[in-house]
C-alpha cells in the first residue's frame, strides 16, 4: 500500500508522456535534430569538444569501425579499482572454501540405502528425458527465433499479444474455479477486459516493435555463438551457487540466520545496568554483518555473470550493426562473439563489477529488511518497528527498480563503447534526449514475444515428455515427466531469450546513435524501423540516409 502512490505516479507519468504501457518512441524535432550520418556518441562522448567534423578521415574511420573495437583497442581498463576489489573478493572466498568450507550435513542424514537406490533410479529415469528435453528446447527456440520470427516478425508480435490474452483468460478461469466468489469473477472480468483493451490500443506500435525485434534477431542469429556463451555463463552461475553454499555453511551462515531470527523476539536487553531497546538485541552484530556480507557476495557474482551476458551481446550487436554488411558474415558466428566476451572480461570488467556491486548491496539490504519485517510482524510486540521496516523496504524496492532499469541501458553502452559505468549511464540518457526521446524506450512488445516463446517451448517439451513416457510404458508418473521437462525447457529457452532481449536493447542504442550507418549496412531492416516509427508519429522529420533520398524517421 505504501508503494502504491509511487507506482500510480509512475504510471500516470508514463501515460502522459507516451502511449499506454509501452514507453516513448523517438520523435525528432528541429530543436534536437542530429545528422544521421554522424555518430552522436563519437561526437559528444568519445570525441567530445575536440571532435572535428571537417576531419580528413574517411567515414569508415570516423564512425567507429566497429565502435566497440575502437574503444577497447586502447586497452584501457575502465573502473579498475572494482576489478581489483573483485579479485580480492575471490581470494577471500577461495581461502574460506579451503579453510572451512563444507556442505550441510543434514542433507544426507535421512538417506538410507533403500532411499539412495530409489533416488539413483529416479535420477536415471529423469536423466533419460531431461537430456533430450534440453536438446529439443534449444533447437526449438533457435528455430522459432532464427526462422519463423525472423521471417515473420509482425505476425510473431501479434500472435504473442493474442497468446497473452489467452494465457490471462486461462489463469482467470483457474482462479474462478479454485476460489469461486463474486469478487473473483469481477477480478477475472477486469483482467480480461484490460488485456483485450491493451491489445487493441497497442496495434499502432506493432510495426515498430516488429522492426526492432527483427533487427535484434538478425544480429543474434548471425552470431549464434552468443547462445553458447550465454549457456556457459549460466552453468558458471550454477557452479557459483554450489561454491557459495559450501562456503556459507562452513562459516556458519545458516546458523547465524537462525540466531538472528531467534534474537528478533528479544526487544530489550541489559547492558551496564541499564535497559536498552533494540530489535535484534545486543549480541548479534557479528551475525548480522556476516549474513549481510555473504548475501552481497552471493548477489554480486550472480549479477556480474548476468551483466557479462548483456555487455557481450551489446558488443556483438555493435559489430554486426556498424562493422559488417549483410553479405560479410563469414566469421560472424565466432570472432565477434569471442572478441566481445574478451572485452567484457577484461577492459570493461571493472565497469561491470561496479554496477553489479551497487545492485548486490541494494538486494542484500532488501532481503535483510524482509527478514526483519517478517519477524517484527510475527513477534507482535513492536508495531512501530514493523511499520518502519515496511517503509524502508518500500524505499529500497523503488530504488532497486530504478537501479535495475538504469543498469540495463548502462551496460548496453558499456558493451558498445567501452566507457565507464557512470559515464555510460549518463551518456545513454543524453543520447535518447538528443534524439528527441522524452523517456527511455520500452521494449514491452518484444517481451511479450519472448515470454510466448518460452512458454510455448516449455509446454511443447512437457507434452512430448508425457507422450514419450506413455509410449515407452515407463514407471515415471506422466505429471512428473511433464513438469520436469517443462521446467528444464523454460530454463533453456529463457536463457536464450535473455540474449535476444539484450540484442533488442542494443539495436535501439545503435539506431539512435548512428541511424545512417545502420541504414548503410542493413538498409531493409532499418527502413522497416523508420516506417514503423512513421506510422506512430506521421509528423516526424525525414532524414536523408546515405543511399536514400528521403526516409521518414
């Protein structure tokens, strides 16, 4: 309830400054018009005030060929102190793992010989369906994105919107059956009416969303090795979770949580003959510090791995958009991906660590506040403390949302141009403003498409698992097979869609930076994007692209 006014204000501002639920689309006017044949970033960020438009360099030299490679060719390590801090953090984690790491013993306490044999048999059966499920989900997702959606982006976006309506209707039917009442029926009608209304009013934005999606899919398909990198980083995340649990249990992290939770009941404590009031008590400062630092460690490396994916995708899309033509794709599946990954793990790694650390600290604070708020409500002895924690949690949640939204665009800039974290966040805002945007672009319709792909692949693999189990007369329960394959397929497809989402955002930044260069390398796709914007804003100014006399933007 405390967060509701802020969310309502944000929604009102969004509706006032843009179309419903989608965000602002770029509008160029005389006050903000910039030559599309020049790179805004090169002129205002990289070149700065010393940028000379009359330079004798050729356009290929002036326009970042490719942008990310030129920035990183200087081998300048951005935000180096945070790289050093990350190395020190890894050193501490490694030392703790060697010195006192252990897995929780009670995991295996209740397992006897019969249970172990049954578990091994179950794992064999599940393994026989999970491995094929992973393979099928990977190639199914690739086929949908690289063949169907790439050839028919407009239809893909429309179908995903209708799919969302069907999904909402199905969920509301389940809700009405599970909790039959007048209020449930009214809620279902309201949700269904809103879904239908949204699909009807968002139609003018479909060409724009389809053009952005097609460019992103074309770039990521031409560099299919990005999917492999994303899978590898996800596997590293699973390994990190196992290592973190090993270290956390060894230093008593889980027992510290229990001590904090038990101490929460104590509202007063004695010290030096005087009575003090405290939520946690007097003797859990060490435990709180340990828990907080371990949470920061957990979320920091997890966020770093996620952001490495985003910056690598951005670098790949930058190379594809600016550095290669449609016919020059001989090594697009290998070299640009590895070069971009190398930059993300070297020169831009400090910037990734910087932003990820901020995000990790905020998440850790939010988790601690959640624990404190829950225990305060359960104790029932200090309602003022419960209200205070609720207010603090609301503030932290809003700040976390702002930071995550800011970071997703800042890391695109880091991957494209190799600038520092703070400079990237500042520059991306200035770029959109210079191109006439009243707010950062939303990719809501592309998200509908990605969600539809993930859910379709998940249900498809689950259905195949049920059919396979029935045909083979396996002892495995069909519902167990269905949900096991559904979860595995949605994870694999979701990982791949994460790369596509980063590609869509990178395409937006590339287009707003240098539309003329994108038109030169990918004229058909860029022209479709320009036409999509023209449908939404017919009064937009026409740009003269290098090979076209006039194209509406």
